[in-house]
C-alpha cells in the first residue's frame, strides 16, 4: 500500500505563496507595472513574516484589538490561518512583531510604514522611484526572513535571483552614497558655524552638544530610548536611539560549609541590552536613520550591552522594565 505524501505545514504553504507573489512582483518590475509591484511585493513580505512568526508561536498571528480571544485560542492550538473564516495580523502588525523578536530586522519604523502604505494603495502607479525603494526594502526583508526560516535563497527566487542580487547591490550603493552625502553636509554645516560664530564658536559647540538631551526618542523610534554616542563627523557627543531590553544574568558565589563542603549561591542581576536604530548629532546636524546607515558610518548597528546608567534620557525607567520582567523571567 502506497503511503500518502505528508501535507505541507502552515509555514511551508505560506512560504510557497510568498514565492509565487515575489516572482510575479519581480516580473511586473521588468514590465514597468509598478502598481502590481507595490501590491505583490509587500504581500510576499507579509506571508513570509507570518511563516516566521508561526515558527516562534502560532498565537503571534492573532490580530490586535478587542474581541480576538477566539482567534488567539485558535492559533495557539495550531488552527489554519488560511481557513476562509480566519483573521490574522495585518502586515504592519506582523512586521512590528518580527522586528521585536529578531533584533537584526533590517527596516526602521519609517520604512516599515512606507512599505505598508504602498500595499495599502498610497503608492501612485507612476511613482517609479518610490516603488523602487519599496521593492528594495521588500527584498531586504525577504532575504532576512529566508535566513530566519533556514530557507534556501536560490530555491526561493529561482530564475529571478539575478534580478534580486542586482537590486540588493543597487540598494547598498544608494545607502552608502546617501550616508556619504549626509556626512559631507554635516561637515559643511560645522564649517559654516565656525565662520559665523567666530570667537564664540567653541562655547556654542558646547551649548549645541548639551541640546542633545532635549531630543525626543519618540521622533526616531517607537517605545525607544537613547544613549550617548560620539559623532563620526565632528567627534562631539551625539545621541544613539534604539530599543532597550533587560536580560537576566546570574553570577555564582561559593560559601564554605565546613568539612570540605561548599554551597553555591546565585546572585541574579539584570543586564541592559541596547539595539540601535538611529543617530542624531545636535552639533553638526548629522542624522542617520536605519541600521544600514549606522553601519556605513561606523556607528554601532547591532545589539550591545551597556550600563543602565548610560540610559540617561529623562523619563526612561530601567527599574520599571526589570520589575515588569521579574514576574515571568527570573533564572535565579
């Protein structure tokens, strides 16, 4: 008796649908059908993001809002998100959750918003340059998600891999050129201020540097905070914006009990971890948003540990964060 082939899993079906939409989007790009590109490329991103979320926990596909308890229970039990009556998280919700779960997610919030707006129909058919940037962002997210899903990139893109590679090179070149231009502009601004301020130049530099503490993190990243960072252009102190988390750590002491016996005593503590996403200098007005731009400027662009005292942005309460996490995440 011949056994029946195993049915594809939910992530496998989502990946297959994402592959189909990606292929159609790239074909439409070559045909200059930019409205289709703006619709299908973000749709592929949504499907692949939901496959990644499902692998973490199916309940992550539950839409936000009141009255979603039934959907939450359904997905938590492995319910089919492609069922006719299923309601799942939106593209924006899915990308926000992916960004929160995977620290190296490549898009800052403003570019996520642009991608979502394109899918929602605000990208005009003739806006070739805008759609190009949306497609470039979609490719960056697709590549990132394929890596998280351990999917073969060549198999996913197939014959379109050459197009994707060319888009990725174009994207990287445009990021590097944009950062160089911003840094050149910042140096020009600094030189003009030197000429205008004369003998008061250094005093005013100090005042401008101090003004970094008035910057609002909400203007750069949602639910974020900031920490000091040397500016790559003027070498004064600017502000690095990003998300902070607290990771539970344990150190062990040994207490002698006598007769050669010892007791191991845990000492738990919380370590602040910062994921950068933007930089702003109030001295030379250099502003870089997005981890790719931070990397090009040799600024921190990956998660790193820091002292909670370095998070001196007024209003941020590291203690409140650790108190909230203490309810469910204590290894000691």
